[in-house]
C-alpha cells in the first residue's frame, strides 16, 4: 500500500462514524420521500425501497469493511453500484433525486484521489441523464427536464468536493506535523534529560576526584611514610603521621557527607576562601615537608561562592599534582583580585612539565570550571624552573 493510500485509509478510519450517521440519516430521508403519493404507485415505491435497501446493505457489507481495510477494489465496486442504483431510482421515481445527496458525498469520501472523485461525479451525472432519457424516451426531453440542474449539481459537487478534500488533507497534514513535532519535543526532552544526567555524573566525578580521591592519596602516602618510620624505630614521628592520617580521613568523611547533601566544600563552610587556602597550605606542608608560601589579596575576600569553589578546587588540584609529580621544595600560592578578575596562581620549583604531558581528570576539571565561569587557565613552566598553574575568573565589581 503506497503512502497516499495509507493517508486515505487513515482519513476513512477517523471520520467513518460521522459518515455512517450522515448516510443512515439521508437514507431514512430518501425512504420517506419514496412513500410520498407524488412519487408513483405501489410497485414503483417497492422497487425504489428495494434498491435503497440494497444500497444500505452494500454500504454495510462491502464499502465500510473495504474502507477499514484500505481496499480500493471494494470501494470502487461500491461506487459503481451507487451510480447504478442512483440512476435507476431517479428513472423510477421523482423522489430518487434525494439519492444524489448521498451519491455525491460518498463519491468524495470513497474516491482514491481528487481526480477520481471528479470522474466519478461526471459518471454519475451522465448515468442519471441517460436514465432519465430512457424513462422519457427522448434525450432532448431528458436534457430539458433535468440536464441543466444536473450540470449545476455536478459543478457544485466537484468544486465543493475539491475544496472540502483540500481542507481535510491540509488538516491531516497539520495533524501529522503536530504529531511529529510532539515526537521531536519528546526526543529533545529525553536528550536534555540524558545530557543533564551525564553532566551531573561528570560533576560528581570531578568533585570526587578533587576531594575524596586526593584525600585517599594523602592517606596512602602518609601510611607509607608512617610504615617506613616504624621500621626505623622512629615511633614519635610515625605517631604524628598517624594523627595526620586520622585528620585527613575525618576531612574526607566530611567531604563525602557534603557531597551526599549537595553542600559546597567543607573547607568553605563557615570560613572565607583565604582561611581555607591557608589551612590547605599548612596541611600540605605538614604532610609533605614542602614549604608553601601563601600570598593573599585582601580584596579577594568578597567573592561569590561559585567562584570561591572553583579557586579552592584549583588550588587543591595544583597541590595534588605537586605532591605526585613535581618533587618540589617550595610552592608559592597567590590569590589576586584586580581589574574585575580574581586569579589564583600556584608555582613550584620542581621538575617542570614533562614533554609528553597528558592532562588527567583534575586539570580537565579546572578547564571546565574556567569555561563555565567565563575565565581562562594557564599551565606553563614557572620562572626559574618548575610549573605554574593559573586560573583567572571574572567577578562582579
């Protein structure tokens, strides 16, 4: 079945009940008109009613099922029978012209296309004129009696049928477009939902990397140091490392709870960014022995929470990379607020950037935070050797 046939079948199925009601109502009107005294004698009335009953049976048993199946063979056969019964009934009784209302309307309902509908209307008109000519015995007389009226009816039927069909098809097309638009909106909503889920997963992965993963790295390194000290019978120093392990573990636990509760970093709860950076540097120096010099701009105290989180996470990532890769002895951490921007700058005197550097999750997270905040990231060699990580974000003045 081609696309057009499928569209016609869909049209049939959606409007069939209304056409049923219209057909049965017009059939009842036709039956009543045949019973009027002016329509002829008893035999004529019986023949007219019999033909009408045949038409109703053909509609119920042939046309309607064929329309539901999308079978053009059945509907074409019904239209042929409709033309024949209408012409015959009109030749028998004056009341037969009522069937023209049924015939013209059903032609446009069951026709395959607009052009076939117009051809069926022409065929019906010609058949009626021929039937009247046979009834009166003279074609000219038949034409004078009903020809002009039938031509006018044909013209009106064709114009009205084409117009109504155009409206119906346009309505169907709009309905199909609305259905496709609804499907597209559903797909877009699903896509947005999936993108939101993926973005949230990436955010959580970044938060876990910046907090819990770095904390566990500290715990592992402190545990290794404590084990080495115990092997050398340096129990006091090992005990200090164990205390640091406990402190880092507690902070990690607090970070985990904050992530579950969707809070900000624990270090910024009840503290300014400057205070959080100061504690971060002190803890890093105590754990690694690397000296951390912190230079804070007093103007940087008044920044919003999202910018403060990005700056703190960048400092954590920079120090984590120093711990894992730099083998540095000194680190300088600067926080500067100037020209509508705030900058955090972390420089070490370690080995510098490797030639085959591959950025991991942490540095990718720093760049994502910079992009989200409309800022920039710089990762380069520090003056005198080592590495410099710098994040700059715009802030409200």
